[in-house]
C-alpha cells in the first residue's frame, strides 16, 4: 500500500530497517539513501567528510524520513568499530550494510607501483573485509541481515585499459559468493551489484572520450543513472529478496549481452 508522507511516497519495503551506506556522499550513495528513506528505512550515511552529507541528511529529515551521517575512514578498523558502535547506540541494530566505496586505477599493471596497488587493495578490498568482520556478528545476534557489495561488470567481463580495477572487483565479487555460503545458515544474505557505465560527475566530464567505445558495445541509447543502481540495492535489501543470496545483479543495459 502506497502512503503519501511529507513530500514523498512511502512504499514501506524497508520500514524500520537500519541501513548503513558507505561513501554516502557519492552519486550512488546519495541515490540509495534517498530511495531507502522513501521506503521507510533509517539511513546512516558514512564518509570521510560529514559536511558533504549534511544536505542529504537534511533533505531526508525534512521529507519525513530518518537519517544521520558519521565520519568514517573505511580503511581503519578502529573507525569501522566506532561507526558500528555509534549506529547500534543510536538505533539499536544494523539490518542492511551497503559497501559502496571503491576507487579505480589510473595505471595499468606495468606502470603500477607497490603503493598504488596497496591503495587499491586497501580501499576496494580490505575495507570491505573490515566492515564484514564488524557487522556480521551483530547480524548473527539479530538473526538476520542483508549485505550488498557494489562491484562492477568489469569483474565479470574485464576492461582492457583498467586491469588493476578489474582484478579488485573480481575478488570482491568472488568474496561475496564465499561469505554468502558461509553465513546463509544465520539468515544473512550477501549479494553484489555489478553496475555498468553509470552517469556520475566523473563520467559527465569524460564521456566525450569514452562515447565511441560505449556506443560500440552498448545498444541502449543512454548511460545508466545512479537511481538504476539504487533500485537494485533496495530490491536486494528488502524482504522481496528474502530467498536471494550469492547473487550478482548486473545493471548495465546490454553490455554483457555481447
């Protein structure tokens, strides 16, 4: 049943659930936070700069939702512990974790130095592990949970000019499958989202350069939007997907249909 509530329609698919979104200030993080709030979720956005999430949190609250933002260094185990503790203290639980943080690589393997590779591993992979280690015990205690890891179709089909990123996303995707199997008995669902080319501020500035390649490989007449990814995240988070775990939800137009 759809109910109008202070400026937006509430479908209540996530009513009362606490969703923690890393990199909440990003395009996908912001779109997910807004849609989750519309669905009745209590939204916790995290990132290195809380001030960049102030407008988002205010907009959700003014529209009748519940949201907060915490400073969070995803590469710090201590920061993960603090964010989880603050969320539990404020809302009593964490039902949904959206691991949305990641970086690409400006270099190929032969140009990559050790520090470059360590940075990719730390942000794209180690941070994910830190979050899982801190969140899963609380979900086991609660008897359920949903974890959505934002991967990429590049972990499925590769990318000729970005192989360090491809490697990281492939590991993330495989790890999601492993932990899905490991924690299914606790009613904890772990899935990954595999976005294709999505319209973000970065893409908007670089699209003229990648447009020929995009149009060669994809028949869809437009680039995907952050809301397309957010819709997939909401589906995997809600009870409609209660029997879905270990899935790789590809949202990319027709890129992998080739």
